[in-house]
């Protein structure tokens, strides 16, 4: 049994000590086997769970989920500390220096009178710090592992800084319509379907970006609405003593319209109460 003092309240130092003990000889076999790659998906999942707690406006759940995210940070730091590469303290040192450097309007003599100016200064300092002085460097620095819609929007925004952007949203919509026509042609010929489907999605993200709509969040909300409407259709069918599977297209369309109307009415009532 590993020796560790039990306390009523623990802090960051205790977390680091616990993680080190878990990975030490005599600790936990599972924790000792882990590598950066083996727990990569854990990091992503825990982050999304924290995001969900934010969306639910649940501070108690958020506190718990942030702890899970912090555990992932501690694990990755411990893995590197065991190799003598870097430690949790090095990570803290790095982020503190970065925050001070990129906030010269707070910690230095620079002036920033608006959020937009702050962001422009931040990006300029970030690019200077990382030696990004070309369009290629800026676009390729967007992580490929980001969700596709989020990555597309970030790449488009950075490309716009080099002039690769439509001047009006009408022009972006025309491009979207053109991509839809090309997808129709691909469906007719059976050629390059993935490419044309991807171009259509990329154009749709561009329209959303120009309309100041976050494509990732918008699609997430649309998927949520779709899920709720299918569930409502199932409830309506069950009220008639019928399973959802096996219903014809016409019957499903009728249920869909009823479900959509009922849910929209409920949403409007909730909005009125707010």
C-alpha cells in the first residue's frame, strides 16, 4: 500500500503527488502503462464533458469535469517529468510568460481600446513568436485534428487576412449554390462525390462565418433539434399504438410536421417566459 496523508481538502500539489504515486512502482498498473497516445482520446472526451457542463449551465458538474481535465494535464506532465523533459511547473511557467507577453496593454506600455484591437495584437504577437510570416504557415498551423467545421472556419478566417475571401455574403451564397450544382453533377456521373460534398460543406461554413454564425455550434444545435423531433414523432406514433419503424414516408412526414409544430410552440413559450 502506498503511503499518502489523508486530508479534508486537497490542492494542486496533492494532485501532482497522487498522479506521481499512481505511476510509481507499487502504484496503479493501469496508470503506469499509459502513454500520451493511449490517453489522447481521454483528454478529448473529458474536454467535451466540461464543455457540456458549460452548455448545461451546471457549475457543480463543471467543477467536477474541470477536475477531470486537470487530471489529464497532470498525467501528461508526469509522463514527461519521468523522462526529465518537462514538468507541471514548466507548463505553468510557460503559460504565465505567454500571457504576460501577449497582454502588453496590461503588463506593458501598449494601448488597446477594444476587444478587436486586443485580438489583433494577440494574433500579431502569436505569429511573431512562432515565426509565422506567410499564408502557408498561418493556414497549416491550424490543427488538423480540430473538428472539421471548426477547422474550416479558422482556415477561412486566416485566409481572409490575405485577401482570400468574398466581399459580400451574396457572393458567398452564389459560391454555395455553384458547389451544390457541382455536387448534383457528381451524383449524376458518380465521379468525385467525396470531393464535391466536401466543397459544398466548406462553402456552407464560409457563408455561416460571414453571417457571424459559428458553424460547429449551429450544426450541433440542428442535430439536437433533429433528435428531439424524431423522439417527438416516436411519442406521437406510440400514442396511436404504432411503432415508428415500418411507417410509410407519408405517415412519417405527417408526424414530423406535427412534432415540429409542437416543439416550436414549446420553444416559443419558453422564450416568452425568459
